[in-house]
């Protein structure tokens, strides 16, 4: 799977996990936050796609628990069993 495909797939996984994903020009690489009941992931659009994918993987892998259902393809991509 190409990096751009991985990125788009991970954005879809994030949305299924309840996140709103924004890609914008910001001063930091990005991250996630919660405002009341809303969950957000913000990614710096100036980062190379490789770094955007890495950032998304790190964020999503940290937020998975035993109650989170992910298809096997997503779990493999995130390195979570």
C-alpha cells in the first residue's frame, strides 16, 4: 500500500474511532485533543506524507483499547494485535 493510500485509510480509521481529522498549516507536527465529548486529530499539512502516516499511527495506536473494534487490516497497519 502506498503512503498516500495508508494515510487516507488511517484517516478513515480515525473517523470510525470518533475523531474529526483536520489537515492544516500549524506550527507543530500535530496531535490529538479532546474538547468536551469531541475528539480531534490535527496534522500539519506541510509534513511529508511519511511523517503524517507515522503521526497518525502513533496517535491511533495509543488510543486503542479492548473495546475498540478495528478490522484486522487496520490492526496490522497500526502494529496492534
